[in-house]
């Protein structure tokens, strides 16, 4: 989770919404790490979770990340939750809840639908205060900026 | 929609689930066209809709596809519906309903949630019989091997 936070902080430094993510393999090794890059890449799909899933799949040469876990500093949105399901992520660990845009514990609740064919084990609220204060600080600085 | 079908047929010929998509600009010009490539690219996020959104954003140099429309042969899943929302797609036209995996008219119903900050106008059921028969034919041929 510390690596995910480092990626979130690096994203903030690039002017991106500070969200960072990591995928680890079945042996616990880091397969991919990334921060949000939607502005820099001019790609609306370039959320941290999407990037680490794509990079880990490329690293493993498989579109299914069997036995892999994903760590992210914020509750994933419906897009990322969908990708997590397709990638067959084993466990999802996330930081702050996102009542405004989340798709796991809020809104679309993607993993709870009968149309969701694979749901990871979900562990939310990890270092939630740290994740939340990182986001709040970022938006405050943009407002005051 | 004919181009989306051609892309779906090309995807089937590559052994992919036959789904095709197109993004058109505000002037109606085709900005991007793609079929599903999850197996070929070994990328669980490489659905046709994701690819055309990413390609159109790259073509326009913007992560927001203001005034752009998306055509796809199958009801988008929650991942793609999320991406369509982030990309600010104006109108979504889709072919067959997908009761098993859809995220627009079924399951997560991403656009209907208060956590969805932009919803396109949605027009479903276009050439639904054609889209549905393409998918059924594909899965039948895989079963019969």
C-alpha cells in the first residue's frame, strides 16, 4: 500500500487526481505500479487501476491475472471495478471510500450484481485517513491555486 | 453501425468475442473503429468500446470526446459504460441487449446511478437481431469446435 501511496503522490505532482495502484503476483512480487494519468496521457480510461491491470497482463502475457491482488488508494469506479472483474483479480485492497464516484461500496456496486461473473475479495478502508487527506489536500490546492 | 458490424465480424475471424465499435466526431466523421482484442492483445480491458474511446481521444488530443457519439454492436458492460461516461460521449447507440453482462440496461445500470456524473443519450436495440445472431453464431461454432 505504501507503493500505491507513492504513486498517488507522484500523480498529484503531475497535476493529476492523486490515485495510485499496484498489482502483486501470486508470490507477492510487484508486477505493476502506476498513478492516474488521464490528463498526461489524454486518455479518459487511464485510471491507476486500469494502467496496473494492463501492465501486469502484459508482464504475465495473459489477460487473466489469476492469483494476483490489486492495491489502490481510492475505492475503484465502475470502469475499474469492471476491469478488476475481467482480470480475475483475487483480492482488492483499497484506501478511502468514494461516495461520489465509487463503484464498489457505492453507486453501481459492480461486484454485487448477478451480471458480475468474478468478484474479488474486497478489503476497504486501508489507511483511509491518509488516502482521504491526500485527495482533500489536492482539491483544496486546486481551488486555492 | 455498418462499420461496427464489420469490426465485430473481423473480431470473430480473429477468434475474439465478436463485438465492434465506432466513435464519430461532432461532424459525423469516423474518428476510431475497433473490434474486441482482449485475447490478441492479452489485455482484459481491450473491449471494442475502450479501444475506440482511447483511439479517438488520442486522435483529438483530449481526454474528453465532447459532441462525439459511440456505436457498438452489443450493450456495453460496466467497465465500458464507465469509460463512456468519463469520455463525455454524447450519444450511445448499441445493438443487442446483454442481459448476462450488460451494464447499461442490466446489472450495474451505470448511467442511472447518482454517482454517474455524465450519462449519454442511449439508443439500444439497433439491428439487434443481426448483432444477436452474430454472437450466437460465434458461441455455437466454439461449442461445436
